[in-house]
């Protein structure tokens, strides 16, 4: 591993190089340090949760792989998450699903969940200085087995899921209140059909009405912020998804909700990067689920891809860092799950740092002048600027491993903790 003085020297040289292009690397680092990424709990146990061990996941969500060491209890999951968070600079958040409730062995139905079932999560988050985000779980349940929840034709089933959604907002509000930072409560439902439906209209009308009921109770936005997450298609809902992009975009605009854009939820060549500045014309804020679509799967581990970089660029270039909440969403059971978390976290932070280090003024000026040749050439030159030296310095300053040293820490954790499970 590079010594402290080497890292500092490399940073000094990089800083000068960036300054020549009008970029203040110190400021980029200062801004990066204030970004909180919401780490999704479900990478830690293959979206298992603690409600009914061994239950069907459903909802078109599929986790493949059988890497050993999966978290089996809330304490194991917390310890794994702490290990992952210790490998990245900054203060972050943790994103829970309703199925991660701790009910002390009692069977508590989803529509009866309350803040008391998340007490230990809240205490843990407070002790660690983490914010919490939350999601009602509209899958992995007998009442979701036919693929419909909030848009279900059966009123009793629909009401059950409405009560679940409403209960989860209250849990989110309790989390936000206890931790002093608003909890984002994000609604994603699997509703849709494998083959061409005869009626696309009725389920969408039922969903819109059900959402209004879920959100009926006025709750303080200082404690909880509501978000809705569209999807183009899923496994088993290839022909029709009730909660499509248009449905939720319209809903979010009309009802003043956050829209959640998941990078794996669109056509394979359609990028959510382009959507950021379009939807933020009409919405106060956005939630991002940073993920990586590969062919039919929407949830591969996030890496520093052109897509991840483009998303970060759009957030930074638009000056939207304060209006865009960034969360991760992927699940891979074929590699060490803690390492998967770290790879996704580090890639997302690196993408943001690269965006913050972009000679944005220079590029914009060339564009305004109509010098598109220079814009292209400078964009290319910017790609190979010494950002690595700045990232290493951010890790050094943040007191976390520099470079691949984090892998050794995670491998040690695997030998000492995960291997015993
Ligand atoms: C599913 C959505 C959703 C889930 C999580 C588990 O396609 O992306 O966000 O991944 O709620
Ligand atoms: Zn998502």
C-alpha cells in the first residue's frame, strides 16, 4: 500500500493539475464528504428478511448464487453492514425493508407492523450516526403470490396492502424523528402480468386510488418523505407493469411525491442520467436506486461504468446534489456479500468524485461558443486526469483503506466471521 506521504504528494500534484483547468479539488473533496449514500440492507442476505425464513421471494426478484456466509439474523446483518461501511469514506445511511422487522419471534402481519418492531435498528443507527430509509415489502407474501398487491382486483387484498403501506410510512416517520433526518419511504410494487393483459386501465386506476389511501395520513416531511418507484418490466411481468414510469411520474408531479429512478428499470439502452434534469423541472426531489442492468437482470453490483458516471455527472452538473437522494439497489449472492456492498459504495462515491472534478466550466464555455470539437476533445482528456490521487486522498482523510487494501479487511472478516456461519 502507498505510504501516507506518497498519497499526499500525489494529491498535491493532482490538485495543481485540476487547478489549471479551473477545478478546485479541495472543494470537490469537501462536497463529496457531505454526500450520504443509502446502503440497501438486502444485499446482505439475498433479500431474505427475518419474517419467514426460507419463504419464496417472488415479485419477479431473483437472487442467484450461493456464496457462503449470508447474514441469518439482524445482528449478523448489522455487523456485516458495519464492516462494509468501514471501507468507505463519509457518513451514510441504511435502507431497510419491512421484512427486516424484529418481532422477537412473534408472527406480526405486515399491516400490523409498527415502529416498535424496528427499535433495535433505530438504536443501532443512532449509535453509528446513520440515517435510515425504509420500504414497505409488497412481495414474498401469500397475498402477493398472484403478482398483484395495491392494484389487486380483490378489495380485501388491496386493503391489506394499503394498510401495510400506511403502516410503513408511520414507521418511516418514527425513524426520521428519532434520528433527526428524514426517512425516505419508497413504494415499489411488483404488480404486472407475464402476458398481454385484457385491461391495462383498471389496475392502474386502482393503483392510483390505493396510493392516495396509503399517503392519506399527513406526516411531517421533516420525518418522512414518500417516494414511488416505476419499472418497465420484471421477470413474470414482461408484458405489463401497472406502476410504469408514466404512471408514477404523473403521480409524483400531481401529488408532490419523490420519484425513484432505478437505473435497472428501463430499456437496456435508456439511461436514467438523461431523466434527472427533465423530471427535476417538475419535482422537488428525486430518489435514485443506483443499480446495474445486465440483459434481463436489473440488479447487478454497481461498478464504475459509463452509466454510473453519467448519472453522477448529471446530478453534479445540474447542481442537484441537495435534491437527489442516492441509494443503492442490487443483490448478488455469487460473491462475498460484504465485498459487493463495498464495490457498489466505492464505485458510486468515485463516480460522484469524478463528476465533482470535471472541468465543467470549461466544457460549458466551449459548448456556448459552439466549439463542439473542443468540447469533445476536452471531455476525452478529462477522463484520464489524476482522479485516483484525489480518491486515495479522500480515503486517507476519511480514515478508511486506500486502494484495494479494503479487500484484505473484508477477506479477513470472511475468514474470522463469515466462514463460521
Ligand atoms: C425492484 C425494485 C426495488 C427492489 C427492492 C428490494 O425491481 O428495484 O427497489 O429492488 O425494493
Ligand atoms: Zn429499485
